[in-house]
C-alpha cells in the first residue's frame, strides 16, 4: 500500500474532531480523522471490545500470539499500551514457527525486534519440535496425497492444516505458562470472512464455538481486541507506529474459497459501507439464540495427545494420523 499517496487524498480535508488535516476517511462512519483522533478511535474500539467480550482481570497472564505481521504486532502494541503499566498483569508474546521457507523466518525476526523494543518476554515454538516436520513438508506431502488419491481429500487447503496445528501449540504453550487469556490479532475483515465461510459451510456448531469467549477446561480464552477494526485501519496504525508490515506472502496462502469471500465482502463494503460491521454485529446477536437451541458437544481429552477437544481424537491428531502427514 502506498500510504503517502493514500494520505494525500485527505490532507486537504480537516479532521471532523479538530482542525488539523485528516489522514483517513472512514466511509462507514462518515468521519475524516487526523492522526491523533484516528489513534484514539482505534484504541477506544479495541478497549471497548476487550471490556465487553473479554474483560481483563487482576492477575491475568496475557499470552499474545505474535506472528510478526501487522495484525498481531498491533494487538501486542495495544496490550502493552493498555496494560503495560499494570504490575498485576503479565504480557508474554508467543510465536509459532510453522517452518515456511522464505516467509516465516523473516517475520520471526520482526517479532523478536518488536518484543525487544517493548521489553516483553517472547517464546518461540515450532512445528518441527511439536510434530517432527515443517509446514512446507506437510504441504508437499498433502499435494502428493491429493495427486495420488484424487479429489476426495482436496477440500482442506494447506491453511486448514496450518491453522489447526498452530492453534493446538498456541493453546498448549499458553496453558503451560499459566496464561488466562490468549490474544489473537484477528481484525474485522478476518472475522467477517470466517462468519461468512461458516454460513457457506452450514456449520452451526462451529459458528457457536467460534464465538465462545468463555473458559472451557484446558482451553484458554481467545481474546480478539481488533475484531471490530477494519484491516486497512490496522495496517495504517501499524505503518504510523513503524511496526512490521508483511512484505512477502505465504507460499501456501489462503484457500480459494476464503479468497473469493474476501473479494466479495470487499466489493460489498465499497458499495455498502458498514457491511462487515453489520455481518459481525448480526452474528454476535444470533449466537446466544443458536447456542440455546444447540447441543454443543462436551469437551473430552484426545485419546492420542491428551489435549482438550470435542471428539475422542482432536482435529490435529486426526490430520496427522489420517494420511501421509505421519512420519
Ligand atoms: S497463509 Fe495459510 S499456510 Fe500460510 S501461514 Fe497462514 S495459515 Fe499457514
Ligand atoms: Zn483531529
Ligand atoms: Zn490429539
């Protein structure tokens, strides 16, 4: 994104809240904002989301999932700004090295710079340590399997494997360090896309589980302070704070369906500003109704790894066991 070019479009228009030149226009609110008021607006939204959905309490240990990209870096910076001076609250960053050549190494370096800059403890765990292989190896084995077996196993993209396997390590590390919250940098665009994807899949139970913010045995509460903040604003906030920005993209990238949903929602947002907010707000209102009429399966412990899950075997073990992913 060429931010200088972006700013130049608004510099001649004054901030709605003061008389200085604006740097951003929010089509969904109709506001032009200067840098100071943009920061205030974004930080207020993040604080409100935390207060309403994931209240931080005395003696909380907050693990922040830090990939080294813009979203998680902004989430970490906000947690540091909001809670960094509280002696009763501890913040620890956790980075998962999936083992993706030419992509993850660089972002891990950025994550290290970021935590050193803020003076935050930083833990790095890898797929290799936990599963004995990298995401690159998993993706190429998966491709081989698909070529061999035909279409029936193609429904899961590399990201589905990566997401499940990463989530499992994150939860484990967070639990091991005594974390009471696990902060994830999902922004409004991520949330709207996931909600839409679950609608397309007709997966009601997953929708309810996706929104759960309560502590379940062995699962650490996942808090998403950026879930009401558009991706573009998170990127601008990161740029103005000189935080890491993704320069390279993951070679395994998103599944085709998510890309389509992303394009579709961006199109709606241009023609009907506020669509993504409405989607997330409507979903939040719908979840209690869905949850009351749905028997969400009880938590169990995975027979293979012992981690908490909704079935006798957890999703990660199923993925690792089911096919060539096992050594
Ligand atoms: S784009 Fe997909 S495969 Fe790449 S790091 Fe993200 S989830 Fe993993
Ligand atoms: Zn202003
Ligand atoms: Zn398991």
